[in-house]
C-alpha cells in the first residue's frame, strides 16, 4: 500500500532549524561569540541599509528615490544570489536530502524550507534594511504609498529567498558528475568574482554619465522582477496607481516560476537522478618511479614536508571548492585594478591591489574543513603542527604568489601606475599576504567548522554562514592594518621605495608569517582532537 504524504504544517521546519542552530552553539563558546558577532554585523548592515533607503525621504528627493530604489533593490536580489555562494556559504541547516525518505508533500517541503529561510539573519537584515524604503514612501506619498511599499519589500524578500534556494538546489542536482561540477564551479566563480569589479567600473561610468539616461535605465529596471517590488511605493506617490498591481504581478509570476523550478530541482536532488555523461577513457601512462615517488612532484623535497605539500597542491588544483577560491582570487586580482583605472579612479588602483593581497589568505581560513574526517589520518600518523601549517601554506603560496605578481604587473602596466613601481608594489603585496597568513592560520585552528558533502562547492553546514565568515573578514582587515607600516613607509620614502620596496616587503611578510605559523603550529599541537571533532560531519 502506497504511503500518502502526511499533512504537516511549516512550523516544525522552523522549530527544527532553531533546534539545529541551538545545538550547534551549545557548549561551544567560540561559536557563540562568532554567532553574536554575526548578529551584530547583520544589525549594522540593516541600520546602514535603512539609513540609505530612508535618506531620499528625509531630503524630500523623489528623483533620488527613483534612482536608488530600483538599482538598490536589483543589487539586493543579485547579492542574495551570489554573495552566499561566494563568501558566506549556503545555509544548509535543513538539507532537503534529509527529508527524502519521509512521506512529505513537495508543497509542504517547499513551504517549510521557505519559512525556515525567512527566519535567518540575512532575511531579517534584508527586511530591516528595506524598511527605509517604506519610510521614504510614507514621507513622499503618505500612508497608501507606505502600505504598497511594505507589500513590495515583502514580495522582494520572498523573491530573494526563492531565487537563492532554487539556484542552490539546481546546482546540487546538476553538479553530481565531476566534469559538470568543475565546469559550473569555474563559470560561477568567474561570474561572482566579476561582480565587484563590474560595480566599480559602473560607478566610474556613472560619474561621467548623462543622468537623464540613468533615469531611463532605472525606470526600465523598475519594471523587471529585480526592481519592480521596490518601486511600487514611488508609483503610488507619483499617482501611477495602475502600475502597482502590474509590478506586483510581475514579481509574483517570477516567484511562481522560481518555485516551480525549485520543486523540480528538489525532486531530482532527493531522488538522486542526474544525467550521466560519457566517461572518457583515460590513456594509460607509465612511470618508472617508485610508487611513493609517484605521489611527489619531481621538484618537491623527498621528505614529509614534500609529501604533505604535494598532496595539498593537488587538492588545490583538483578540489572544486578550493579551485573556486583560486578562480575568485585571480578574477578579482586582475579586474579590480583595471575596473578602478577604467572607471576614472587611477589613484585607487594601488589600494585595490593591496586589498587583493589581503583577500588572498582567506582561502586558508577553514583549511581543515575541506578534508573533514579525513584529517584523522594526519592525527593518527602524528604530523607535527608546524609541519602541517608550513606544508599547507607552501602549497597555497604556489598558486597565490604568482597571482600577486600578476596583480603587480597589471597595476604597473595597465592601471595607471608607473612600470618601475612593479617590484615595490609586489613587495607591498607580499607584506600584506604574509600578515594575512599570520592572522588566518591561527584562525583556521581556532574557528574550524565542518563542511557538508561537496555536492555543491559553495555549501556550509548548520547555518550561520555570515557568522562563520566573520573571522575571515576580520583577518582580511587585520592584514591591511598589520601591513600599514610598510604601506606608509612606501608613501613617505617616495623614489627610494622603488629600490627597497621588494626586499623590505618580502622580509616584513616573511617575519609576520614566521610568527603566525609558529603560533598556529603550537596551537594545532594542543588542539588536534578538537579540530578533528569540529570538522567532522555529524
């Protein structure tokens, strides 16, 4: 007899998510602190967003609101799509695969997962930030405009959540084969990493743009699903009541299409169906070296350090999540200085290059989480903490240092800087990178966390992606602050810095790395069991 889906409300999903989040924090003071910091950061972003969206109403500027609301709303929707994938991770507290064997109707599952997503910190911060639009609409058009704008921002929030979840579920079902997973990871990382440089380029273009044309573009964006829910209050204020139901209909149709797509993606993910591609036959290659030597590179030292470094190097090249981080760094490193220069801000290209040096070490912020329970092998074989840290940092540097050199070359030749400043710029980048490693390596030991199975390379377990990213962001800003002596020295010495910038930056970064790696190694020796417990999936 076939089982009929049980009638279940959405509230058990909410309680389940809250319980999973609470269990993840219970007895773990470090996670509690990080979660509180994440909540504070979300509150600050909400306050900043509310102030920005409420400013046109306080200034009685209908024209400013007409530009800010459609572009700001579209940026929110795009941010919900890419930022979790790129920086914070997808909230995987309620994995749909866990419900595969339960007799739940798909409609109930969709509703439960949606409501559970709406109680997270990102959703609450989004509602609070867009509340400034309601304030502006009330000042410009009265209570009726405020009510329409409130309905619009709620529809916009639902659009953001369904878009993010639909894309995530589609990736989780499509990225089952390794080839498709690698290709999708590369494409998504390139697109996501290009958003920031594209925004800088857009800002530079806007500074020299015809504002009449910009208003026309804003009006067009306001009739798309990206900006329609955030402009209905302005339509009421301008007397265009007929536009409100049309724009809400556009948003609801988009939400309906996304829900339909999400349902199909969920069914495929839960049933485990995926299109199997052909498997090419790999040609056999003969290697006369001993089996152990075949695991090492020909240039790597024949030691435990060489073996560990070779293993980590292969992981960075082959593992999809690590490769996505490298692609993101490469795209940001090349296009941030270029977009700054082409946008009319040549003076800022060097500063953005320094920012790339601070972003580079973030790939090691959760270096043990990539391995999960496989880290038990290193623990069982008794790998010393310093050796572990040095080998992982060396493998990471094999990829990042050439990228930093490329950033220095791009900054010197193409982004408005002088070519003779390339060595000094490279030295500054090495200093920032060394300080960043000194901060990130201890963070990777103290704030390690488990990642789910790599069905999608952008997932985080047990929710709280924003709070888990805070140590990494703190290390990034700390790298810039820690390298300020080198940066200020370069500005004060002027032409002399062109000659001594490279050796001074290299020495400064190496000294900072030596201190940080020593601290991280000693800390790892004392916390190896705790690190294994933190990164092992439960």
